[in-house]
C-alpha cells in the first residue's frame, strides 16, 4: 500500500525536525532557556520530536472514541482556551524539560526508536482510519491528526531555530499548505472570516492580530 502525499509530507517533516533537534547549535545550547519562556532548548527539542512519537503511538493503538472534526478539536481543547487567555502549560514544560535532562543523544535516540517505524505504520490499513487522542478523550481522522502534528512541528521548529539563532528550516509544500490552511481556519473561527481575509489581503484594514491561538 502506498503512502499518500500528505503522509509523505508528514514523514519529511519528522526528518526535518530530527535534523534541527540534532544540530550542533541545539546540542550546544541544550540547557539554556529557549525562545519559549519557561522551557529549555532541550525541552523544546524534546517537544518538537515528540510530535512524531505521538503519531507512532497513536498508530500502534486501537481506534476508539468519538471522531470529531479538526476545528471542533480546537474548540474543545482546554489548552487552546488557556493559550488565548495568555496562559502557558507549565506542566507540559516541566515534562519536556525533565525528559531533556537525559541529554540530546538519549532524546534523539528515543524519538528515533518510535518514529523509524512510522512509515510502515502509516502504510498499514486501518478501519476506522482514526487516531485516539488519550489526553483529550476523542479521535481525529488519521490525516487530520497528522495535520495537527505538522502544525506543531512547523511552529516549534521556528521556536527552536529562533532559540539558537539559526534559520528556520524549510518544510515541504505538502506540509505548509495544510498547516497554513488549518491555522487560517482556526483563526477565522476565532476572529471571523473577514478579519483573516483582511489580514491576508488588505493590511490597511487588518486587525492588529488574527492569531489562531
């Protein structure tokens, strides 16, 4: 069974994230504070790599629970409301920072142990083709969940690159297009379509922010 272009873009995004997290600049700054307040560079690298690990674990677990649309996922997720209220997730930061204490070699090897199997897992038929999100209690279609993880990778790769003063890596078009579409849809759901259209096409009438989160 062939892996679709969307899934190939996810696999390429995982590779790009691993290359950045394993770079000399990230290794050298591992214990320093990152561009994300309250999180070390190593913790941020762990968080970035964990997006691929999450997919590997989800594909290895049975499908279950209610399957919802991706916009509804962001409407319901508690962290989205917290983010929009200016609150971070200190417990997540602590978990990532604690995992990073093992050092870059261990973190990278741990991620590889899971993500090396993702291509084979994605090629296997699933019925239903969904992934259960245990910390939320609902499921998304596999492709929707892949898009959410690619969004996390694009956002946090930029955070990690900024943390160590390097260029943000270029992700494949197959990742960029659905991620930008997802962010625009979530932003339109939050601010209204007119605000997002103006931000993208009419800067003279654009609101000060159309952030999705």
